[in-house]
C-alpha cells in the first residue's frame, strides 16, 4: 500500500478535534484506505469507511435486510 497523506488538521470551517478524536479519525482513515485497497476498488469509499467503523467497534454491523439511512 502506498503512503497516503492524512487529512490536514484544523481546516477552516471545521471544529478542531481533541487529541483522542483526531487519533480515532486517523485510525478510521487508515483502516478504510487499507480495506478499500485490499478490495481492488470493489468497495466504495463509503462502504470501506463503514466496514472500518464496524471493525473498530464504532458502528453496529448492518444486515442485508436493514436499510441504511443516507
């Protein structure tokens, strides 16, 4: 996997994250990139982020019968 730049910190118009929030965001970002790369582009970025959130225990897994809110 290539080196991916992490999002810039404290971007204008967005509230500054606490150190704990930023660490979690970075973990989610890196994990989602790895998942998407491993899928050879089969997963959308949105799906990769959702899967990463499930893996990190931040979101409950969805079944095929559950409708996602978008």
